[in-house]
C-alpha cells in the first residue's frame, strides 16, 4: 500500500452525485456493442485453448485420445492425458417415441418421455436408437477423461469439487440426435458424495462450464428421514425449546410474584436443609421473629457465601450468640467469644423429617392469610405450580426428542458411510457433458517453487506444462497450468549452466495431498502425500517424484499409483 | 464497534425475490433494472472509497454491472444477497485497475475510523499518536489493508467479509486479529 494516496475526512459521494451517475440505459446499450479489445478481455480463455492445442500436438500427436464434445460446433476437443486410457462409453439401445428408462450399473437412472428424441432437422425419431452414456465419479475417472475442471465465475477462477459427472449422446444409425426441448430427459445420477452444496453445470462447445441450477439432490438418507417425518425433527425440537424458555420465564415471574406476597406478609416458606451445608439449631426470640414461631425444629443453615465458616466453629463453646434479620429471607448469626465477633449469613431450614409437618403448617398459614388477601395468595401459587408442571413436561419432551434425534443422526451417518448413494437430478434438453459440482479455490497454506526431478535419478529433470493436484479427502481435481522444468531455450555451455523454469505451487499442508503430471516425454510422475510433508518449508527446491516407466492402461492401477486406493 | 446497518442483512423472502428478478434478467437484461437501482449507490460508494477519482469510480461501477449482466448465466444462487456477487466483481475490477496503476489506490481515513482502530488495538498510549496511523496503514499489504478497510472503514460484519473474500467467517476473524496485531507492532516501532 506504499503507493496509495491518503485522504483525510473526505466525504462520500452525495445522494445527488450518486443519482446523477445512475444510468441503466448506458449499460443496456453497451451490452449489444462488440468487444473493443477481444484479446485483452478474453486472454485467459484464449490462452487455455492455445495451451490445450499445444499439449495435444506436442504430447500425443494422434487423434485416438481426442473426442468431440458436440456435433454442432467442433471448437473444443477433450484430450485424455494418458494415451490409450479413457472412461468407456456404454451403449443402451432404446425405442425412440416411447417412454422408458435406462438403469446403469452404478444405479443411475435415465428417464425419457414419449417423443424425447429428434433428428437433426427437428423431426421426432422413431425406432431403435442408441444412447451412449458414461459417468465419472472420482478424481481418477475425471483425470483420465480429460474433462476440464476449471470454472470461471465473472473473472473469479475456481476448480470443481465434483459430486458426479456424466456424458450422454444419442445416435441413430451413426447420425447424432438431439433432445426435444418439450420432452426433456431426467437423469438421476447416482452419487456417493453427500452434501447439499453442489450446483449443476453443463460443458459448452467452447469447453467452458455453464451454471444450470442449484442441485436438488435427494438421497436414501433424506428419503428415509422424510418418510417417518424425522427431517422436521430439528425444527420441532427448536419450537419446543422456544416454548420451554417462554414457560420458564413465565414460571419465574409467577414465582417472584408469589414470593413477594409471602415476604410482604412475613410468611416463612419452609425450605429443605441442604445436606452439604452446616446448620445450627437455635432458639429464636418469638417477639423478634414471629414468622418462625409456627414451625418446630427450625435449623439455621450457613449459606454458601460464608467462605470463612469452618466445621470447628460449629462445635465451639461461644460466650454469646445473637440472631439479627438481614433481609426478608436471610438472617445474620453473630457469635462472640473472648477475642472477637464472628458474623455469618444464615437462612431458616427444616430437616427432611420435619419438612412435611412444616409444609402443613405453611399451607394452613397460607389459607388463613389468603382469606385476608381475597384469594390472591393461593391463586398465585396455583399459577406458579401449573407453569412448573408445563415446563417440566416440555423439558422432558425436548430431552426425549434430542436423544432420539442424536441416535437417528448417528445411525444415519453409519448408513451414509457404508452404503447410501444420493441421486442428483438433472433435467436435460440437450446432449453433452453435465456435472454436479461445487467451485473451490486452490488449496493454500504452504508454497513451494519446484524443479521436479526423477527420484531414482536426480539428474533427470522432469518437464511439465500441466500439473494435477488432489486432496485425498476431497473429490476435487486441481489443474495447474504453466511450465516446470528445463528451459526450452536451454543453454548447454558449462559457464551458464542449465536454465530452469518454475513457478509457485500452493497446497494445504494439513490435508493429504497428491501431485502428479505427465511429463513432456509422456511419463507419469507423482509425489504421494507422505512426501508432501517435505515441501512444507517451501522455497525454490528440487522435488523428487516417483516416475513410472510402465504403460498405464488400467484405472485401478492408476488409482494405486497415485495413492487413491 | 457499532455494526453498520448493511444491505447485506436481508430477509430470506427479500433474497428470494431478488433471485426471481435475477432469473428473469437471465432471459431479458432489461429485467435487471430493479437490481441496478437497488445496488448502484452502495457499489459506487464502495468503489469510490478505494479511489480518488469520481469519474473513474462511476465508470468502474458501470463496468461492474455490465459484467454482472454479461455473466448472469454463470451466477449461482447460494442463498446470499446478489450484492455479494456484485462486490466480488467490483473487487476484481478494482484489483485489475490497481495492478496497472498502484497510485490510484486511496486510503480514506477519518476521525471515527482512526478512533475505532486505535480502540481495537487496546493500547491507550496509541491515542497520543493518532497521526501515525496513516503512515502505518500504508505499510500494510493490499490484502491486509482490504480486510481492515472492510471491517473498520465500512463496518462490515465478518460473515459478509468472509463471503466477499471467499474465505470462512472464522478465517476472516483470525486474519483481522492478525492484522490488528501487525498494526499494533508497527505502531509501537514507529512511535518508540
């Protein structure tokens, strides 16, 4: 910020100035104008297309691993990173014109209504057609497919965390079909990724993802809850808790009002002695404390706030003991010996054996006073007691429901972990590649600037123009474009040495991260999570990679090699 | 610190109503007018706070809305006010501008912000050196200052800051705390 200008006490724009600047028509008119500087504004996209083109020619040079995304505009081609490895397509034969559904091996359901398929001229198709379908569920399948996982949201760059993706096409006798927009297909994609934070996207003919709508996934888990009304349980508990709080407030208010009346009339309400506190038996002055007169065997309990009271004081012989009123419910116990005076706060209580009799006395006292008060005392007590009962009953219900909900949540999470699959619902009116994803930023936390070398031969510098990164706990593939390795304009003289080009890579050191790439000479190289910890310190460093010299043509082998199984 | 009454806090129904307008505007840009009307002033003030050129601020604000409409198909509703997205575009536009011309960046300080920041640093000695704050703020990185600007200059709640900077609320709090500590240290170093 050293170049920033500093203003002190500058006023914000006035309402008039803001209003004057408002011009929506200007925006509308600018919407229709062609871009003034296409390259400058669209350079990231153009650059990525260029990079992809270069990779295609440089690395592979053949057309085996290229795949056209749409039949309308062949402007974007999928390039699989490993030559000869791709996610296979399954062909499903169905009868066009009729309603039906396809269920794939993973449990995905493709539902098609009547007259769902059109030919290129827009006419309904009848007879047997082929639906070509393939799905991608984990990082390895996504990587092997070559499907881009970057997303641009108004110049904000993201990488997709995927809950599942599919590619669907329709053909009849080798001729591509389209979907009737009035009779869209519904694809219920089977997904193992839980969570409701995903959105649905479609890959366009330029290789860019377009947002369709919020994912409205429904899973086994949710459906089971819904069927027995448990999904509403948290809300029910919340409502009950709210009621309980309100009742408790009302009860406390009623209690206060009742106690106020008792204090005004100087009626002592018997309290049960606390077994953990000391009590002293005293004969009190009947004239000074008439409220205690009706009760037999009254004890004076040393209250909690008397920090200086010790058991020895209770058995000591005192020269004199006095009792004074402190307030309407508490008294002061003052004990004298030769040397000093000890004062403690006490309250009158009754032992459990005497409490029942005391309560009877209290009830009869209440009744006698109540007549004088026109029934107010007993009515206040009835309100208080009934509120107490209501509060207890609501609290009990809340406890029962909370226990039930915790148990259900535990059981459901166990089911979720083991078997549950969620259905992610797509309504599609065109063929293509669709996914359910959540945009993510690149992991952060540690930075390193690597020169990648072969772990078995450090003189073998590895060169990449595309690095992949994934975290084992997340179904997201992070693609890093750039160049790492020996300079393309390498200086061979001993004096100048070899030039290396590198750039920073950031990763989250707290997650298990794996980084891999296909070298420019077509070898798979990987840094597994256990080696990533060595890179935490960061800086410009040589980073050893495990390089596989074998041909990889199997997804399971790839998973194992990259540490995903 | 007092929280500014922010248009970020809106009822669920208001946010959903806004979403309906956005959905309509995806089909016809003219339907975007109510959103423009609602957010033009806050976005313009947001931009102007970071600049010292009124005309550039007005141009950038128009650019923000133009970009929003052009990219409306990509807008994802996440239950947040539409303004979150507009502010993010505005931040990107401003960053592009500042990359080209760092001198365009402006710190607009006033007495109230100075007091709030000094209070936050919880050091009474610092009140004697209020003027030093301006020097110290210029020593912060652009990212650190942005956080302080949103929190103390604009009084935005952490939840909103987190949404605008695409970080978690907790992370926003931790970062803000760290920047305050950094400011405190810089202050002490400067006033010794």
